């Protein structure tokens, strides 16, 4: 019997009992659909956490000064004053550093800010124009600190939305207004777009001023509190960490990395910490997904077993009329493949649709991982085929008369 | 006409369970010549169905020899046996055994599908035999839309589709009304005249009387084997 004959025979068999075919397919559809939807939900959650962390800046490395040790007394981390503006510009131009895209020298300190009758204690960050690029900072109105602001040591300030609310009231337009920081008058030239977050690490509760103004006019220092670096690609993070590390060691005339007067954190470290905490959640969802796959699989198994057992008499008849064992098996296998294939595709569409609806309803990200699609599909197909084939094989091994008389 | 198409020698069939042995066939020997119309009679449990299943290659004997058209069936593989059932034997069952909710045409085409006959040819042949059994106007009816007698005629058309040497009928009229049963028997006689060997199982003497030879079985043994002349008398009554 030719393959095309077997396929058309299988199709007419499947259309013969539409309810049975429909039920078998339903098991597969639900099995595959629920797994895809659940895994998508888990991954969407993980992705949204990652994307929040990445909104701090992508491929971000931070160089912090080390602790100052005086004899046996170990000072606080970051208390050293060895990191300078020159270090930052040297990193940018050094020919041996190829993996770094942007360098942002920063000096930040909490300080009291006053305007009219209101005042607030907030973080003042001395920054260069590259800051907005490295930290993915967007400007709502006005502009960020410019190169000429840095060179001219201008007394200009860019405010975070929280600062605007604290000093000028909710939704006020502070452009052109003045604020006083440490007795000096600054003109507001821009407001940043809200990044969310709250509490001590609130990214909206920051005032940005030119780095030169911060160092010389506000705080009277010649060192930096950190240098933020953006690596060219995510793959180059480790390379960048090494290149910058060795470059600064050499620049600071240190030979032993253990003596380094700085440390470099990669954003990856933060991401790793975050994903470690979300992995518990993912494990939970995977467990639920595995259970639905199992239940779906058992459903497919049951329907397939019932379907074939119900048709043992038909198998007997087909054998009596001259069907060979392999023809019977080929037909049932083809039926199982058609069934699981069509059911699988409907299940995939339904699963993706469900996760899309969930993402729309909850406002979370819409993620479908090809891995989960393949896994769910493969498991259902294998179950469908094995449990469609196995009873058919057993039935085709029977003497035709035993199959014909099967009750 | 006188070559035996079936030779059965010392055929036995014993069903074994844990506690009992049931002898269904006990050392049976007989021959069937080409073109015969043989009825096998006997009460239920006499072994007539078992004999028929073995003759049809649907079941295997426990011991003894069965030679079908010169071939020792015992030595055949499952696939060869499937070919014999397909090509040499046409089955007519008491319960019709048609594919449900499938057209009469498709049902008749089924054995030809397994024989590898091309689709167009299958359809033409199926149509020819359905017309022969008087169902030329029921080609696209499904099996649940026609009467029992008509279903059995579809089964006969199916049995004939590959022009087999032997037609095996197991209580072919057992499930249908007597008026229709007579029509079925007329078809069988027709087929027999065209040269097909017919072996029919029945427990009804009326039906058996259509055959040219009647074997009577009891307790797994042949107790009577006679040529039948009543059949001619029956025809005179018409």
C-alpha cells in the first residue's frame, strides 16, 4: 500500500468519528496550550525583572574606589580618593581598551537643596554628557548637562521628577527657575523622564550638575566617586572588566591585583542576584507546567488507548480483508501523527494567544520561548504516537478472528 | 472442475485455558473441489465456525494439515496469509462487518486498496459488483442508511471484488429477514455458477438446502457428508 493511500485512509478514518477525533485532539490542544502559556508567563515575569534592571543602563560596569587602609585600620569601601577625572579620560582614549564604548565619570554626594521656602535632601550627581547615554537616562523637557557646561563649569542643574515635585510641586515646570545648592545658585535646564523605583535608591530623586562644577565649586574635591562604563556588547562585559582593571592597575602603578585601590562591578552581578531570587518563582511555574504536561499527556494516552481498543474489531476486519500487519500499524501511526500534529499546532496557537492576552491584561511582557513550544509539542507528539501505536501493534499481532470477536 | 482446492487432513483445534481443554475440532479430514457449493451444518458448539475460520486463514489449527490451492497454509508467514485472505478468499460474515458510516462504494473498495489496485480501477470494479448485487443506485449511501439485507449484499460485493476462488460465508443470512435471505441465496447460486467455490456455514436447513453438498458436524467431528439433490427440487417450486 502506498503512503498516499495510507494517508487518505487515515484521514477518512479520522473524519469517520468526529467526536472521538475531536476529544483526542482536545487533550493534545490543552496539554500543549497550557504548557506554553505557563512557561511564557514565567519567562515574561523574569524578563520584566531583567528589563527593569537593564533600565539602569545596559552593559554597565562601575569602577568604585577601594577602601583606604591606614596601617591595620581598614576604611570604608569607596573612601579612597585615587579615582580621577584623568583616569576616566585615559580609559576612553587608551588604545589597549577596545571593549568600552562610553565612559561616564561621576561624583555624587547627598546634600541639602533649597528653593524659596522649600528644601529637600537629595543626591547631587556631578556628571558629564555621557552619563545620560551610559545610564539610559531620558530627558522629558530641556536638555541634559552639555560638554560646554562641563568645560565652562556652568551652574546648571537637571532635576529628577521627584525633586521637581519636592521643590516646585507636582507637575510644575521648573525650566529656567533657580535652586540653591550649598549656597550657590543653579539654573534648572532640564527634567529627566521618570525611571520608577522608590526609597533610598530612588532614581527619580537625583539632581544632575556638571562634573567640573560638582568637584570644584560644590565639594572642593579632585577625585571621583565612581566611573561608569558601557561595554560595546553584552559579550564583552568580562573583557571590559579585565581591560579596564589591568589598565587602572598599571596607571596607578600597582602590580598585584590584590592591592587594587578600586573595584569593578558589572551589572551582570546585579542581574545574577536578581535571577537567583526569581529562579524560585520560575521553578514553581515550571513545576505547574510539568504537571499540566503530565496531565495533558495522560489525557492523550487515555484517549489514544480507548480509541484503538474500540477499534480492535475494525483492525480484525481489515486483517481479514487482507491488510498486512505493517499496513495496520502504518495506518494507526499515520492517524496518531495527523492527530497530534494538527492538535499540536492548534495548541501552540492557543497557548501563544493565551499568553498574549495575559500580557495585555497584566501589562507584562509578551514572551514565547521556542524551547517551551518545542518541548510541549515533542512530549505530546511522542505520547500520542506511542499510545496510538502500541495498542495498534498489539491488536495487529492478534489472530484476525480474535480481533474480530473482541468485545 | 475436479481438482481439490481445499485439502484438510487430520485437522484439530484445541483451546487451552488454565483448567480446561476444549476440543473444537477433532481430527477432521475432507476435500473441497473447485466449483463446489458446500454448506456446513451443525448445532452451535459443533466446531463449524472454528473450521471456517481456519479455512479462511483467520485462525491457526492446533495440529493437522490444511492445503489451500496447493499451498500448505501452516508454512505461510503472516503477510503471505494476509495476501491469501486478500486474493483467494472472500468473506461474508453474519454481522456483515462493514466499516460504519462509510459509503457502500468505499466498503467494497477496501480489499482492493490492500491489493494495491489503482484508485480509478477500484472504483469501476466496486461499482460493477454493487450493480451485480442490485445496489447500483446505492453507491453513495453509507452503511447505516441501508437495510440488513442490503448490507449483506454490500458484503458479498466486497467479497467478490478481487475475484477470489473461494467465498466463505459464516451464517450469511443469520441477521436478516427471510425474504431477503432468499435473495442472498440466489446471489450465492449465481456466483457459484460463475465458477466460485462457496463454503457456507449455517444452522438453518432451509438455507443449507441451496447448497450442492452438505457436511454436518457435531462435537468437532464430521458426522455426515452428502450430495444434495433437494436443491433442484427447490428450484422446481419456483
